[in-house]
C-alpha cells in the first residue's frame, strides 16, 4: 500500500495523544477525493486540538505536505487534508452525529495492527 508509512505516522501520533476508536477506511474505490480516511475521537476540545497538533507536527517532520487544515477554531471536528489521506479528528458527540463510518459503510476498514508500533 502506497500510503502505509504516512498512515503509520498518523496513527502513532494520534495514539501518542490518546485518540480513541481510530478507524481507517479504504475509500479509494468509492471516491476520487482520497484513498483513505482516518477517523478518530477524543472526549474534549482540548484533546482534539492536541491530537491535531501532534499529527501536524509528526507528518510535517517526515516531509509530508498538508494541503489544508479545517476546524482548528471549532475544535469539535478537525480535518487534516494530506492529499491521498484525510484525517478526521472528532469530539465524541460530533463523531456520533456525523457517523462517517455509516456514510462510507461500503469502504473496507484497514487493520490497525500492522500500523501501530
């Protein structure tokens, strides 16, 4: 998989800041927008912000280009666009409301076991 190293970086950075319920959806057969969506949650706005900052720092340190970051001010849903990979960091209630996993239910989930250190 071409994004394996990037996905590992994202998942490990999120895990370092105690992101919960991390899911990776392989959407490349369903949309041209991205190959994978990485979805996670945190209980507080402060933790959502900390996870977003950690991911931003780690992917930048490994020379990945961030196309855009949305939602940094609202802190209930931060989206980090890395081109082929889009990261969604939700506050728990916001994730339940938008339920991206149901919206993209046809997308297979990737095994996190191969991505964590």
